C-alpha cells in the first residue's frame, strides 16, 4: 500500500467506525484535500490540527466516539505516525546520497531506537509529569496519569496522545510478545522529541534519563 494511502486508511478507519454517530462528518474528505495539497507532510499537519483543535464540534465528536467505544484520532495516532514515518523514510530513500548526512550514510537507514532508549523516554516522561503534578502514590501508573492530566487540561490535547504513544510503545517493547516495529519505535522517538520541545517552551526541566 502507498504510504500516503496508509495514512488516509487510518483516518478512514476512524470515520467508518463512527460515521453512524456523526452525520455529515467530512473528516476523510478534508484529509484527502490536505493530502492533495501537501502530501504526507500536509496530511500530518492536518491530523495534528484536528487533535489540537479547540472547536466545540470537534470535542463533541471525540467525546461521542469515546462514549460508544469507537476509534478516535487520539486513539489511532500511533498507527497514523507509524504510516507517516514510512512516508518519510520512502521520501528519504528516493533522494540522492549527496542529500544524506555528513557521514555519507542515508539518514533514514541509520535511524534506530533501542529498547533501552524507549525505557529512557519512559523514565524521563515519568519525571516530567512529576513537575506538572506530584503523583498520589509511587504505585500510580504512567498511562492513567497521562489520561488524568489530559482530562484536567494540565497537559494540552495535542501533547496527551504523544505521551501515550511513548508510554504504550515502551510497554509493548517490555511486555508484549509481538515487539514494536522499527517504524513504531521511530514514532515513539518523534513523539518524545515533540514532548521535549513543548516542555522546553513551558519552562519545564527536561530530565536526562
């Protein structure tokens, strides 16, 4: 499947799963228009604008889907970013080698994220959340903490799914029989990079692991 088509397929799955609840929903049509204008990068920007939208209608859509146990843009963000990373890799592989890194090795070919690195992201994220709100007990789990802080708007709507991506990919790498793919690990890395940028802008101290 074409990478852009794979990104659109994630959105189509969300729409197909909830269109009976959301009459006249134009999410997929708007996404296709964004892809036509800007390719995979334009489609990513559109997806994240939807995640970060403060529009009341968008919030109602998300709440309705969650109430009925349907897929949402938030819940499918990991799959979407995995498809996006494949799009980025395919683009890089089509570029001449002279466009690669200074070492002469294609950037897309050298990127790798180990299980230890995923664990480091998780530890740093835990400490970052401590700066936002002290945990109620040492036994408090990371994913519920993220969701609670998201519900109370102590972390922005666009940052919550990024934090969940980091947490869930790390959990999968440690506990699941089916290990995260290379592209899923890269999605976690890019999610963590975006979290770090947001935290820096907020004046939070970035843990070093």
